[in-house]
C-alpha cells in the first residue's frame, strides 16, 4: 500500500493492526471505528464498548494493539483524522452539532441538579468565546499528559548541533513557526521560518546534510510542507514534524513526530497547543548550552538598546 493510500482513515487504521490481525471482540471494535468514525471520535470508551457489544477493557486492549497507550490517545488521533476529512464548513457544522448536544446534556444536568441528584457544573456551555477558551484548556491538558519529553529533547539537541534549521509552516500555522524561529534565534541558533512560494523553494535548495527541517502543519496539512519534509530528508537533513495527526506522507520523512491536539471550536484549528510546544522546545534548546544562549541574549539586548526598539528599559545595575 502506498503512503498516500494509507492516509485515509481506513488505510491508517488497518496499517496499524498487528501482522496476525485482530480477532474476536477486538476485531469488532476495529470495525466500529471504521464504520462509525464520527461516533468513535466523540464517544467515551464506555459508549464505544456498548456499541461494539464488548466491555471497556476490550476497547483499551484494542487501542493498545493498534499501538496506542489506551483509548484516549487513539481517540485523539482518530478525531484529528476524522476532522481532516471534512471541509472548513463541515468542521463548523460538526462543532455546531456538538454544541446542540452539549446544551441538551447541560439541560439534563441542570434538571438533575435542581432535583438534588448531581452537583456537577454543565460542561460545553457558554458563549462561543468561552467555549473556545475551554477547548484550548482541554487541548493543553491533553498535551501536558501525552507530550513525549524524549522527542522534545531529541529535536532540541538536533537544532543545537545543526548547521542551520529551517521551519516550514504555512497559512495560520506560520504563527507557530515564526514564534519558534524567533526565540530560537534569540537563544543563539541559526533558525529561520519560511512559508510558501519562491521563499520555500529557495530555502530547500540550500538544505542538506548537517541541517534540520521542522515541518509544522495541522488539520488537512499543506502539500508544500509535506513536499519540503520529504525533499529535506532526501537531501540528507534531519526532519521533525509538529502536527495533530501523523500522516504517513509526513511521518515517513520525519525522525520524530510531536503530536499536538489542534481541534478548535469553530471552522479553524486551534494553535494554542502548537504555540505551547514551540515555547517548550525553545526552553529545552536554551538548556542545551546555557553559556551560548546567555551570550546570545546579552548581544540581542545590546542591539535592542542601540536601535531603541523597546518602550521600557531595564533598570541600571545597582552599584
């Protein structure tokens, strides 16, 4: 099966099954994931177990057989892949439908609360802005639980040792790439962010052995980001990816893939967790060679003063 062929939901799931396959009740769970990806993307392990006619432990074992720590980890990537199969309008409709369901559940909780049966506060209610903030908090909580610290350290050490590092991030995802590149340069390392067009083509012409490329893309993924990652790998550079679902076309080129929850509350992905990863990565990078980073920050501070960039100035050292 080709890399592009396995990028659909069914191909991805089947490619993760053990060579001996899944049997019995686990096979039933897999077929449910394939036949009802929407329900599986949003349902709990208990709901999925009920639909498949199995117990929750079987759902967990199936997730582990597919290479995940458990159902929450599998569901995170399953939902990211499900949403990547939808248009922007369909994603917005999906979230509107989810809001209607949340309001219905909240009404039930409120009625039970008034009856003295529960004391839980309704979840998923409030203004669109409030729901967006709550979604981002949930995304950060998931990221905090599942972030692979080893992968973060590997990327930081690779950037520190590289001749140069190129971050490829297009569209709104450029915000993540620009923040990462800006702070990495301040830490004393030759890092730049590029997006599309001639700038990307020219940057790729200079990438080779001894360099690092970090591909940043979410949701349906930018084709030029995938192309750049594979081109860099072919030219001998070390490649890493920050994304919400490990597309085979991107993962095949990457030495490490940092999975970031990026589901938003409207028609566009959230970049909050992606920015958090960028911050964490630069913090890790600054710890690789503190003396180098300290010297770079002092040099930058001197230039900020010389160019009069900042409104507020540090107090002079005490005598």
